[in-house]
C-alpha cells in the first residue's frame, strides 16, 4: 500500500476521501495473508451481481462461503448490510456475514450478520 501511495504522489498527509478505499485494500491484503495459514484450501474473492450489488470480499472454503463488507466507520448501520443479506439468501453454504470496520467489539447487526473490529479478522477463520 505504501508503494501505491508513493507512485500516486499522495504525500505524507492522505486526504480522508481515500481512507475507505485504502482500508478495504488493507483488509483484503490481511485476508490473503490469513488464508495462507489455513490447513484447508481457502481463497479470497469478491462477489458482484449483474444487477449491481456487490460484496467486497468472499472467503471460499470447502463447503463454506463467508461474505465480508468493509466499511471505514465505527458506526455501521443497516444500509451497510443489504448486499450481505442478499448474498446470504442466495448461497446456501454462506452461514454468516461480516462488516469489518472500526467498532470496538463484535456487534450483532442482523440474524446472520456481525460487525467485527478489523483487529479480530482471524476470528472469521475459526
């Protein structure tokens, strides 16, 4: 991420408008790193429906899909989970979805959806 910033000539102080995209990229890189420690085959992907809805990251494990939305906020809300709900309805092997963000602790947002502090990403794999 530092190389990207250097190549883009962004300087020392990054405008806040870039933070959401950088946070999403950071979480993706952390997910890729965490998949390398898994015993079973695990892949990191994204999901996009032809009608427009998308989910930032999807962890694929044998017989399991885990959708993840990334939000640069400490106050996730219902609008952040609408595509996770759609994904969970569409895929039988998806039991839980996550909004990875800056909340101080894990919060239940809906029946199968939790807001998770980014520092607790490894919990997704347990």
